[in-house]
């Protein structure tokens, strides 16, 4: 996959390739032979990003390009198999996962990745329909799926299963025993005004306060970067979370907008039109509630996204954007150490509530 980052006015064969793919997806009218990144292509990319739960910026970056590549596959177009070091991604995998969930097989969420859990579900399906149980999704599996009508209606198994898994009444997980990964932004973009602060400084300070509070409560905290270091790619941080087998991931960032009136705090969890992380959504909602009750920052609520960090982690993962660095009022609030302490306190309280036993 090319490491591209293209925007308006750029040109080249990569632009033509993306034009062709978006045209086949019905997002561009007819085929075009121009290699120029024009307004029409920018609009089509924004529409694609919106439907896929990506950041809607009209920029053709690595994540957007990869998702466009994945979108060209439909179930039956290719053989699907589990390759641990190079896992298959695509819309065809997502279609397979949705189908298996409808039929009652255990898959926690529809992420479009042919991982170990999807392979086990395919093996179970093959056993149930009398096929060789090899975990390979090929023509025999496609034919068997086509023969079967939907047998599950109403409710959502993956959401119920995830919430049950995360009910502390059924597991021994608690603040004292859990491991939390904290992921502070490393962006050096300055906050408006004369504070001299940047995203990285504010987010590190809040993350450091979260680490102190959680550690004092007995939790193990894993930081994705040190004070002055840069972050690795999202996929690498997700891999680290999975390898460390952490219980929760909380990413911390600030937002910016060309309109300085944009303000407020929002939290994001993995989700799209076919699937969502129920536990991630619950943690995001709790973070919003806690921060809104402790600060004057506007509550912009929680929203589903499919960013790599949210999509590739196996555990509940959220990203909290704690205000707009482009808004003077938000910046004035974030510049105060007391305000950053209140935000950290709110996030820790949300984590504690997430892990607290529920009565009734």
C-alpha cells in the first residue's frame, strides 16, 4: 500500500486509481481519466469518510486509502482465510461476520478483519453444515450461506454478549486489578492565544494526572509515549494494547476547526452502521457525563468512529477530544491546571463506574 497523503491540487496515478475505485462504489459519476485531485474527488472522499466513520477532511491519507481498498471486495469475490501475520481486511469479511452473527455464531463485533475469532466461527459453521472444518471461507461456505435464510431476528447478539462479558458481576475485573492504556496526543499544534501550550503538553498533563489517580487506586497503567516522545502509528498502538492484554484504552486528544466558534468535548468509540462496541459506547457515555458535570465544556456527546485505534483493539477503547484548541474559551479553560485536574478526575471516575458492580 502506498504511503500517500494527497489533497486538493495534487496529481498522479494514485489519484486516478482512487477515482476509479470511488466510481465503482457509485460515489463518482462515470469514469474519469484525469489524474488531478479536484473538488469532485474531494467531495466523494468526504462522503466515503462519513459513511465509514473516518475523520471527514477530504484528504486521501493512508487510513482512507486502505478503507477504499477494502470496500472493493464483496463476499464471494475471493477466498478468505486466517493469516496471523497478514490478516485479511475487507467489506467481504464484514459481510461474512454479519451473516455468521445472524446465524448465532460467536463474533464479538463486525470489524472487517478475518481474525482468530472469525476463523473459529467459520469452523463452527462448517461443522454445523457438514463441511470440512478448516476455517477457510471458500465456494462451499459461500453456497451454504446462500442456502440459509436469516434465522435470528430482533435484539443484537454481539452487543448483549459484549455487555455480559463486561459485567463485573460475572468477572473479577475491578479498578484495583485492571490495566488501562492511556494514549495522549503528541501533536505540536499550538493552542490559540498566548498560552504557549500545544496539544501534546495539555494531553500529557491530563494523562499524567490520570495515571497518578489510577495507580493510587491499584490499577496498572500503560502509557503509549513518554513525556517528550512521539507516538507510533495507531495500528502499532492497537497491537501494543492487544499484546499487553489491557482492559481499557483511553486516548486523549484536542480538536481544531477553521471556525473558531466550534467548541466542546466529545468522546468516540468503535462503531459503524452495522456494528458497535457496546462496552466502548458505555465508557464513552460515562466520560461525557463526568466531564460535563465537572467543567463548563459543552457536552458534544459520544459518537461511533472506525479509526484504527478503535477498530483494531480487542478491548473497549475510546478517544476523548477534550475541547477545541482553536476556540478561545476552551483554550482558556484547558490552560488552567485546576481544569485539567477536573478533567482527569472525571475520566478516572468514569473508568471506576465502568468497572463498578451493578445492583439489580
